C-alpha cells in the first residue's frame, strides 16, 4: 500500500464561494499561482456556475484566462520547477536530426507538418538528460523507436529508467520496434493517433520532479453543475489549445433535503444531470470527480446512515466517474464515524487499488478533522482535500447568535494541518510546507481585505 498521499487544495473554489464579498480576479489568480508552487497535486480553481447564484465565482473563465496557459517550454518541462535542457543533449540532438535513420525518417514523414490529424510533433527533442525520438508537446506524448541496440538486458534497464523519469514528469511513453515502422509506418502512425485521441487519465499519485525544490505542476480542476458549466470548461481548454483543465467535478448529496436546498434537485435528478456531463468530459479526455455531501450528518436530517452513502457511491461508480469525494459537509465526523463510513463504502467502491479514486473532504467545524484523517489513513485512503488557511465551510453550519449576528463556523480542514497530520502519521506528500505557509498568509490577507470592504460598505 502506498505511503504517498495525494493532496488537493480547494481554497480558490470551495474556500471563496461563501465569502460575503467578491475577491478580485487578480487576487484569485495570485492565490492559484502560489498554490502551484507548494507542490499540491491538484487545485480546484473555480466553479462554472451562474454568477446570479454564486457571484463570488462569476469570473471563472477570467481566472483561467489570466493564469499561465503557455504550452510546454522548449526544455520539455511542464511549468515551473522542471528540468532544464542539458546543453550537451541539445548539441547531440542536432547531430541526431542530421543523421536520422531509415525507420525514424519513415515515421517522421507520417508525423511531420501536422499530418497526424493536426497534432504537432518534434523530432530528437531534448528533455532533461534525455533525447526523445518524437514528442507531441500538446499531449505530452513521447514516441520511441527502438532498434537492435535495445535488444539486451543493459539497454532494457536503461529504457526502463528513461521511461520512469519521463512518466514522473507527467509524460506518456509509447514504444515501437524499428522493424514495425519499416513494415508499415502508416499503421504505426495510426496507433499513435489512437493513443493521442484516447481519454487521458490523471495520474493518481504524481511524483515531483527532481529539481526546483521538489515543486510540481498541479492538475487544474473546476466544478461544473450542469452541461452549460461543462461547456464553459471545454471553452477554456479550447482557448488554451490543450487540456488546461484536466478534471471537472459534479456534486450531489447523501441527504435528500440538503440536495434539494443546495442544487434544487433530488438525488435521482442530480444523477440524471451527471450523465451528459460525464459523457462530454470523457469524450474530451477529462476525468470526473463526484462529490457526495453530508456523508456523516446533514444540518437538516441529522445523522446519515453509511449504507445510504454507499448506495449513492455505487450509483456514481456505475455512471463512470473517476473519483468519489466523500464530504463531511458540516464537520460532524469523528474517528469512529469516519471508520464506520469507510467500512461500509469500501464494500461497493474499493478504497485502495480500485478503478475509482476515493477522496475525503473534511470540515474542521469541531476541531476533529485531523483525527478523521488518521482514521481514514488506517482504512487505506490516500487522497484528501484541504483548503489553505482553512478557508470555506458550509453556510448551514453557521450559527445565529442572540444579537442576530452570524457566527461563521470553521471551514475546511486547512491544507497546512492536513499535510502536517499526514507527515506526523508517517506518510509522505509532495507538498512544501514553507511554500504552503506563504500561500496561506496571502489567502488570509485577501479574505480579510474583502470582509473589511463588505463591513465598510454596510456601515
């Protein structure tokens, strides 16, 4: 069982959507950029919902437009903190291009000039210490052509190390024998095209690159409530000319009352809404996360039976989602209730090693989120959501004081506490706590500034 835990930061979306004021777009962009430097595996950037209902996130498209959407740099990396090109490798690549062999030349004819359905390839492209035979930057696909020199044990070990290195940086590798290319280069090209067009799965536990202080490029995701929101996400990717958004999220609940109040639909109706969204996401190579709210208790219905959660999870898995995110929406969980929940749901959705990734989304309303993390780790959960600086929280968990003022309930478990809890329990994450503290300080600053503005405006 893996000791590496996957961390998603949801603060730009879940952390800001219930703020009384609207955070400026530029501040949201800076928050996401700071989170990118922390090494978290995924950032849920925004939600494509109607600005009429959630004005705090009405600028979702503008946030993505303002983020760095540049394609892979010439060095072959993916954002900041990736290996630079080796000058020696660059010179060697030039000589190899000039002395291209017969099989490579034949395949290059099929791939060059965007002949392959418009996909652009580079040949003899330097990436860190290696030179890639053929490389499609937009889809991060490496095509290797192996000749007779690869047919021995030492060469096979070298190829395995090379492939492992590339995959750690988020690249896919497909290999062919030189004889296959000579026999039918068009068929090889067709196989490459099928690989390019196939839905690309997100790596469950991406590894950090060995440079740039261990930082990595996080997966960007966005919440989409319906087909219109899904189209907005696809429009972002179309404008970026690549899968800038790699995952979309949908949401339902284990409580009928909460589901109706939150999204104006029954559980059955919400699942029906997901079908076209999931289909469109997979058709465009995007993963789908499905949130289940109120997995421990509901602010309206009280405790929720684990069997009810398991039933919803099973139906989501049958719909084809790639990740189920169990949300303790009002922070009612304890180590015991968390264990009871996971014991039940693992009978229908395997927690470790299954097709669907299981994630836990905790709120720290009563200060028990850390103990729930430890209980979940014991059950094999290796994926958690956090919100930097503990931003967010369910509005239904807030309290009205005798004087009529609203006492905000504590929000999501802070990503800082989440990471520390995992480390203290003996597990690893990709997160740099020093960089995370910088992001948390900025998050607190922009929220305090926004709240002060609201109070001043209402005075």
